[in-house]
C-alpha cells in the first residue's frame, strides 16, 4: 500500500557527523551522516550536482529515468571543510552543506544562488516512509516543466501531483493527468536558469508557492531521495543538461512529422480506404492513417477482426502504394482468455509474464476486452516477450504503434487504476532483483510499456527507426516514444490549453508531442474551431487529427469548401517547411533542444518584461526562427499585442518586414500570425503530398537578413539508421549585410547522402526596391524582383560559393 507522509523527522538535530572525504582535497563524492540521515553529493558533470539521501543509509543507486552512463560519471569535487560546513566545488558550481542542519545551497561559481534550501527546513523524512524537500522560491522566479500539466505556462502558484491518470475530458483545473515527469526548469527575470529532476516514481507533489508563498515544496509518499540540480546558466543550457541526464529523443522517421489522420474508430477496411482516397483526391497532404481498437477481434490486442478487416496485409500494402503509413493501436491489457487460442495470453502465461495479486495468482482487471491481465514490464524478459508480439504486424508492413491506456487505466474502479498492492517483480540490469508494489511502479509503467514496444521493433527491423506513440510516461520516456496530451475536448479553451501543454512537454524532454487536433471528447467542433486548430497544429511537432466515437466526422474536408481550402493551405505550408522541421528533429536528437519552444528559450530576458512576458506566454516558437502568435482569446478574437523581441522581424506569409512593437489586428479566419526572426535562413521544398514523395524542383533558401544570420539543411533517407554511418547530408548557410548589399555564403556539404534537388532558389527578403546586380563568386547571375514580397530571387545550380546581391 502507499505510505502516507504523516510525521517528519528533520535532519536538524545535533548528532555525530561522519565525513567520508574530510581530508581529501578532491573526491568523486562526499557524504555525511546526521541523526541517522545520510547525505551524499556527487557531480555527474561540472554543471550538474546529484544529491542522494537516506534514513537510514543511502538508497539503492538505480534509476528508470537517468541514463546509466550519466549516473556512473563523476566529476571530481574539490572539498573544503570547517567544523560548521562543507563546501564542494566544480568548475561550474559549488555546494555548501551545513553540518548541523543539513541545509544545502547550490551556487554557480560567480556566487549566484542556483537552488537553496528554504530557511529552517530542507530535507525531512516521514515516520512511515516518504520524504519532503523544501527549497527557497525567490520572488522573481518562474517555473516550467512537469510535462503536459493543464493550466498556465508558468507553474508558479500552482500545486501538481505526479500520478499517471486516465483523465478523460479533463479541463484547465484538472490534476493529475496522464504523465509524471518530475523535472522543473526554473528561471529568474534576468534569464538565469536552473533545472531540478526529482527521480522518484512514487506518487509525489510539486507545490510552487501555493501552500507557502516563498517555498517550492516537493513531497513523495515513498521512494528514495535522489535529485539532480542543473546549473544552467540559461534555459537552453538546462534543456541540454536534462537531455544529457535522461537522453534526447532518437531521430524519428520523417513521416512522423507529416499530417496524421485518425479517429476512434475507422471501423471497416472500406472506411479506411475511403478516408485515404478522399485525402488524395482533395490534394490534402498526409502521411499516416491510424487504426483504433475496433480493427481488433473483440478489442483484444494483437488480433484483427476478420469480418471488418479481411486482409490487413493487403490493406497496408495498398495504402503504402498511395504513400500512406499505417499506425495500429496496441493497448497493454491482454484479454484473460485461457484455452481459447489467444496467443498473447498463452505465451505470456507460459512465461509467467503477468502482474500478481498480493495474495498470489494473476491480477485481473476489466478494460476494453473485458477481464484482462497485465504484463510485468519491470522485467527485461517480459519486455522482450512483448516486443516479439509485433512480429506479424511488422511482417504485414505496419509502420508504427500506439500504446494507449497505459497509466494503466482500469474500468469499474474509483481510482481508475489497479490496486496499489499489485505485485511487480523488478528484474532489470542495474537494479536489485526484488518485488515492488504498484504504488512504486505505477508512474513508470507506461514508460516501460513504450520501451518494450520500441525495443521490440528494433529487434524485428534493426535498420528501421521505430515510431511509438504513448499516452502515459515518466522522465526519460522520450527515449522510446512520442506522446500527446490525451483525451482533450472540442472547445476553444482546450485549443488555448494546448500551447502551454506542448511547450512544457518539449521542455520536459518530449520533442515529439501533439494534441488531438479538433478535440477528442465532447461536442462536435465548429468549422471555425477545427480550422483554427489545424492552423496551429501545422506548427506543432506531432500533427494528428483525432476524434472520439459517437462524434460526427472531423476530417479536414468537414465544414465545406472554404474551410477545407484554408486547412489545406496550412497543411501544405507544413510540408513546404519539412526541410526546416526535419532539421530541428535531427538537432534535437543530438542536443535535446525542443522543436516547439517557449519564447523565453530563445529570449530569456523576456521573463523580466512583466506584461510582455505574460503576453508572450500565448506565443510559441518552432525552432529558433519562427514565431507563432495566436490570439489569447480564440472564441472572441479582437486586436491583441504581439511580442517580437528586438525588432526587425518579418511576416512569414507576406515576406515583408514588420514594425515592432505591433498590435495584431483582428485576425482573419485564414491567417494565423507567423513571423520570422531577422537573421534566419529557412530551407523550404516544393509541395509534396507525402514525405514518401520526392520533391521536384529546387531547394529554396529563404533569407531574412539580420544579426548572426545563418541556417542549415539536414537530409537522409528518412527511415533507416544509415545516417549513423555517414549516409546523411548537412549543409550550412550564412549571410551578412553591409553598405546596401547582402552576401549569402553557401557552405560545402558534409556526409555522403545525395540531395533530391539539383538547384537552389535564394530568396532575399527585405528589399524595398529592385537590386542592382547579383554575382556568384564574382560572376554575374540572373535575378528577379518580387515587389509584393519585397524580395530579390536568384536561381542557382546546386553550388557552393558566395552570392552577393547589391542595391542600387
């Protein structure tokens, strides 16, 4: 059972102290013990400190979230001690521990406080288990992260519970939701930032000044005290540090960035073919079709309803010929069906793969198939068995898989999940082999489900990048799956909620995230609402239209020709931006920077802007260069201010410079305000109907002159791991302006992959009048002028060189 934290033993009493490294000038770690509480400090790297504590003794050194390589690495600490305190330093930070109170203060090497225990209280343990951490919360601090919690972008003033929950029809005040990502990015109004990862899988709570105005309190019902402080110094550095600890998301197949069409459910093969045919006939670019649970026999995972889908392999093959990929849902509840020839049950029972009831025997709970049993994903062998269940679907050509209901959701229970005393058995490299309660394993269960799917697909097709979509997860789950915000509703409020939820997911490691475009639950969205949602979704990482059973159709053509034309315009804009979007995905796979970003990630000092910061909370960025500025109130749009830091920005749709600051007039239905940062070079491609289609024509380099002007393009085959062996293309571009001329440098390419383009079209924005001449490496080249867009356009062969355009 979960243990309530009802009495606190403070490590503040005077006690004998033991300093294991007291006499050493440097040490890989430092520990001391007071009043039975042992505290250990280490530094996985110079800008990250790890703090562990136990009562009594240190907990097991194991983690589902943090990479073993990160936990094993220890940067030497310089140790300096007095009778009262110990100070441990690296090149980037210092940690001071009061030997009497165990008060911990983390500072950077300039002396700026990174994270400090609250006055008079820091770490405390519960008499019956669990712990509490209290940290000081400066008046100018802002807090982000925790995944896709509902509500405002800034967590300050709120309190949030980490407990994965099937939260159908949630609203802005609902908590907890589907995921538990106990990571916080904090930043002050000067733009300095820190990160805090509390690596505990038990039910826990993060209170950002709701209970006490100046205190950040983290409490948990059980588990170890094991947390990491990341020193920043800015928000981008924190996201990189967190990715280093928990791993960046692997590079997804390119088709996962295309438009995805789904619903609960396309119930027959004929209906799926109809949807595919309409998308192609209406020239609505799309890459993915989903099949929800009704393709299955009696809702049993890893089966097919032979009446509704008589030949799944042929269907998948025919759709692939139309340049569609198919994603199937595979929930983790296995029908409790002994002696019925149901292979997942029979093979799982033979392996003894299912979770146990506390008194012995297999735990059985009711979900979509009726009575069901549940794999014990905390065992590596069981995850391997689960992954092997995909063999037939993979052989049929299915491209990706969707793990839903994996909080886990259980019907007919008030708490909507399995009993907390359900027994898991941990049998995992890096962990002690032992039984564990569901109270401990609940929050990590969905992540282990997605890991099993991801690793299984790698085993079945080692040179194909898996695509897995999960609803529930934990910190580090980005290593295995993309995610979405669960069962949202078809309301204007949920459209507004989606931006803050997706931005915080990106800051929490999940670069590949989306919501159900148009809303899943509730009433049918109005035509205007669906159009607006598709406009915003075109700039989200995952772009999936999905709706619940019982609702009317919600595909892009619903609502009439005028709405379909607008929606097509935005879907097409996304496909033209695919070189830029795919480059962001590849960059994330190396550095961990999110694809969809808050404005402050690129402009940290905006957090000190008061009203400006509040206004910018409704905006978001796609990578470093595109600013999307939706209205703050969708349902009653009127003119509103747009925050464009620094000035010199361009309107993405017209290509013309805009004056800043600006007030966006009441937006037209067909116009979502999108702006381009000055100093950007955006690669764009000719329109295709699917990422499986090779673009025909030149690669466009849209150049928006400004400070630090640069851009790049990345390309590979989009599906395999050949890029790891050099089969990729990476090319950089830069520009500078002086004395009425602009110079664009086209740099040499890296990698062996051959481009689809044979020429380049360079579009130079910001020219109020026709240019005088253009030269490439000193030789004249033809150019033309677009007066409406105030742009000079130069067509080049696929070259490396220096283009100079001179004004009159």
